[in-house]
C-alpha cells in the first residue's frame, strides 16, 4: 500500500490494529518509516487520530467528520466503543 496522506493510514486495518496495540507489527512500521522518512509526519498524525488526540485532530477534521471516521474505523475492526 502507498501512504501519501493521513487517510491512507486510517483506511489500513493493519495500521489501526498496530496503533491500538492489537498487532506485533512494530518492525513492519519501523521499516516503512526508515525507508520513507517523509511520511513520518502523516504517520504520527494518523496515530493521533486513532488515539483521539483532540489537539491535532480538531485542526484536521470537524467534530462530525471525526465522529464518522472513528465510528467507521472501529466498526470495520469489530470494536465496540
């Protein structure tokens, strides 16, 4: 998968599982970032969104967009939040 924007990470179930601690894929993401250092900023933004960092998130999405996005992500993963 090609990651060029925050949404690319948020659409990747493996990324979401990694951020939520449900995956042992640390080396995969570490290698991806070491080979593509320019995407580290969007990687971190996507992690903040999944983790609910409101300071970062509020500057990128409206509250309605954020609620919809988080709902879709958790629904796709079968997580009840």
